[in-house]
C-alpha cells in the first residue's frame, strides 16, 4: 500500500482527520483558497476564448509548496475540501497547480467529501 495524501481546507480538520486515518496517510490543509485571478488588467484573455489567468495567493504560497512537496512522496491524492462551491474551487485550483508542477504524473487523484468527521464515520 502506497502513501496517501489528503487535502482539507482547515488545519483543525486536518488534525482531527489525521487521528482517524493512520500512519500511511498524510493530511494537510490548504488554508482556504490557494489562487485568485491576477489583479487589474490581463486576468481574462478575450483573444484566447476568455482564458483566465490565475496567480497563487501570497499568504498561501507556503501551503501550496508544502502540499506539492508531500505529493512528490505520495502515490494517491484525495482532495477532501468542503462540499460547497468554495471547496470545489479550492480542489480544482489545487489539482491544476499540482498538475502544472508535474507532481501528479502517474498518480491517482480522487475527489472525496466528508459530511461528518468522527471515528465511526
């Protein structure tokens, strides 16, 4: 069984979930949104099918780097952000960033949702 990496939004959730999942699972927090549209002009390219141009949010760049570093050692990624629009956006942005960094090559990625964080669940 290979190493697994689970990403949640908050460090409190990460700490709680880590207690339940065991030693072969690393649980890290994204600390919320990880990137945003570039400020001012140039965030949307109308000549390229309105492609969006994003940049990593400064305060979360260290978290993104920690996630990328952990993903290099993992075999499987579980994006377990909240089951709302924000959570979906965070998972999508993380996936795109990690793919661009080349750390997802030949690795499985899953989107999972927790509705309850208890040992039994």
